[in-house]
C-alpha cells in the first residue's frame, strides 16, 4: 500500500485529517515516511541546510557552546546533545572545532535525538570514534548539565492550521475527492489556545500552532535551569508567526504538499514566541531572538572565512565566499533564520546572543 492509499484509507475511515496528522504520516510513517526512508539532505537531495553549506556554521556554534561551558565552571560531566542531527555534519564540525578546548571532550557525553533509522546509520558513520548514544525522546536526556544544538529540527514538527472566521476559528483539514487529497475547513469552533490571536488577526487569516514543540522545549529548559548548560535553537521563522507557512520542498523546488505525500520534505516556519514562553515557564532564561547572520558575524565568521580562503584558490575559494554570503546575507539565510539561546538565569547567554 502506498502512502497515498494509506492516507485515503485513513480519511475514508476517520474523516478529514489535520495538517499535523498529515505531516506525521508523511514524514515519519515507519515504511513510507519521508525521513524514515531516505537521506534528504545535500545537493542530490531535496534541501540543503547550513552545516551542509559550510563547516564554519558548526565550528562557530561549537566554540560558542564550549565558551558557555567554560563560563559555567566547566562541569566535569555534561551532555552534548543535538536534536535531529541529519547527516551528523553539524555535530562533527562542533567536535572538531572543540577538540583543543581542554577537558571538553572528556567531560562530554554525546546524545542524539533522531527518529530516522536511515539517518541514524549515517550519523554513526560520520561520528565514529566519538561514541554517540541515540535517544527516542527528550525525556531520555540524562539529568546533567545540558549543552544542546537544534538546527532545522523544530520546523519539521507537526503543526495545525486555523483560519479565522468572525470571532471563531475553522481548522484547515485535508480530505479526499476521489483519489486526490484536497483542502477543506472544519466546523467553526472556539480555540482556547488562540484567544489572544483575535487581537492581531482579521477575518480569513491563518494561524499555526505547533503543540509538539512545547513539551520538548519544556524538558530542555528544565534540564538547563536545574543543572546548567545552554541551548542554541536555529530555525526559519519569527516571533509570533502569522499566515500559512506550510510548505513542501522536493529537489530544491517548492512542491504542492498534497501532491506527492512522503516524497517531499514538509515544514512550517517556527513561531519562537511560544518556545520562549515555555522556556521561561520552566524557570530558564532565553536570549533575544537574533538573526542568524548577526549571530554568525558576532562569532567571527568573516575572520574565519578569511583564514580558510587564504588556504584555497580557484573554485574552492569562490565556493567559500558564496557559502559565507549564503549563511549571513539578509537576502539569503541571514535574516530568515533566527537563533534563540537558552541559559540558566544567573549566567550569560552563549556568545553571539544577548539577554
Ligand atoms: N539538523 C540537520 C538536519 C535537519 S533535517 C541539519 O541541519 O543538517 C531534520 C532532522 O530532524 C532530520 O535528522 C530528521 O530525521 C529529524 N527529525 C524530524 N522529526 C523528528 C522527530 N519528531 N523526532 C526526532 N527527529 C526528528
């Protein structure tokens, strides 16, 4: 049975499904899911991420986390964790850049949260020699100081969409017409979680809720508040996102999310406001939401690019200059991507971020 048939059967039995249920099936279905069955990253894949663009991204984040570890009195046993590590490239760059920080590697237990068996085996390959451990849920993060990175993880979590109708909301749902998947709207209902969104929306506007992000960020913030540490969350999105940001990417092109279920990456922009609220509710501090370009510039990406390019020539040098621009320029990833830092209240945010 194809994923399309599975979705049609599910809709026939239970009625139209939420975007969240559709995303979960398309991305994580055990035999047909997009992430569970393939390596989607890189130029041959469907999309490319910052660590796959340049080693500089992971190097600078590694040094920021290591400086935070030093600033907090270099705790002798800590967890160095990543959520959704893709090919393991970012963690490998973090580890290479921090190899000369005395004591950092000895004190670190490397823990990776990953659902995809395909990507887990690629991560094992990339990180062999470092002895990482995989977990299925953030609840399995050890009770210890936590230094954590998540790049393009939260955008893959399932969202629900609601369209404002008068002073109520109708959920955007996915139904079927014959063998095709189609959009529809659920019945008008009050939504407690959207009460304060009546102030900044008008009739017809769409808002998105990512319920799955809240328990995840709550556990991370709780660990950092209790044991110390730092979290660096990087993703595209904004404070108080609005509108329909649900999108499919296939072979680096936008696709219709309903046309090729399981064959395209599905994401939504991250609304950082509820993540920040949940962080504070868990007793943890967070930084200002900072554009990725500003964050990387503060960490010295331009100096690093100059050092690296001095050792290169020809097309390798052009590639490095292009990568620097891509990661930092406001018209490329520099402004669309944002960074939120988590840290225990009495200390400072990781370098590159401001309280
Ligand atoms: N951080 C990497 C990869 C981003 S792609 C990079 O920057 O290159 C998203 C990653 O999150 C993939 O590794 C995917 O398998 C993983 N992922 C997606 N949803 C997940 C979930 N619910 N639980 C755990 N991992 C998930």
